[in-house]
C-alpha cells in the first residue's frame, strides 16, 4: 500500500456537506483505507466573483494504480454533480491527487506532485495536518519549506467537521 494525499474542494451545493460525502466515498474505494482527514478550511476562489471554497485534505492508503485512483476520484466527482464547464470554475466537488507515495508522475491526465501545490495555502496547511513534519515530496521539496514560503493568508480554519 502507498500513502496518497487527496485535495478536496467545493464551492457549490453546501460545500462542507459535499466534502463529508466525498470522505465517505473515499472510504469505500476498493483496496483502499481512509487514513485521515484534515480540518476544513474556507478560502477565496482563485477567480474573482465565485463563492468561497471549502477545502480539506484526505490521506489514503491504497493499492490502486495512479490512473485507476484518478478514474475513481472522477467518478465520485461526477456522482456528486460535478460538471466540467470551465477551468477553475465553480464546482460541487474537486478531488485532486496531491501526492502518490514517493512517485513522480507525469502523464497527460495526471501530474504528481500536483502542479502549483507550492502556491496553494488551501492545500498546504491541511496537508501539513496529516503528513509527517519532515515530509519530502517526490521532487525533493520539503513540505516545511513550502509552508514557510506560502503564508496562511486568506484561509479560515472551520470548527470541527
């Protein structure tokens, strides 16, 4: 089994409930165990004029291959009403593979570590709740260095989910 970190986000249709439903769906994936879920955070959208996002990170231990996991995540998104109308548009649910064990993945459909992870406080701070303090990404970067370069700005940690 490999430790996988999944970024979760929603800004439509009761976002916190969307994330809770996604966590339940992740726990049901075959050959996979849910190892943990961060607190929920709210943040502004990357694009102006959209509702605020609710974000979290889930840790999974899985035997699934990366693209099989990606397919399963996209099926969960679709099952929760995700429509892919515009890049970075509003969504009921977004599930992203952030880290996949110690693998570097560069496929047309999947880049791991997730691109722009270093610039997204709404990913880094929930990830830090679950990952070891000395986590080194597969590309050599240290999570603590990414956190130091990405201030906790525009984030609001929500009460226990």
